[in-house]
């Protein structure tokens, strides 16, 4: 579903760490904003509660905003 919605970042999380370079932060945040309204459907598809997915996405966005303010990028690692 995420690929259908046009995200170029999140499909990369399937098995590898995601690196968002400083120059990509604005695009990353724009993609997240476009996906925000689809979080309940994405959560259902993935088998998670919508609140859990929304909280995790919120954490990622908060880190992206901090990185942007510092002129850096972010790494989203696999567990």
C-alpha cells in the first residue's frame, strides 16, 4: 500500500536500515504528511493498532525535525 501511495522512503525499511540524508529531510517529511491520513489503513494491513503506528510515525517525524534543525540526516534502523 505504501508503494501505491508513492512513498520512496518507507518501502526501503523492508529488511534494511533507512538513511535519510540532510538534503532529503524535506521530501521525507512531505511523504510522511501525505501518508498520515492513511495510517489507520496501513496499521490494519500490518496487523498493528492505529494508535501504535501513529505514535511511531510521530516519533520518526519528531526526529526528522530535530535533524533538520541541526542540519543533519536520520537513520531508521531495523530491530
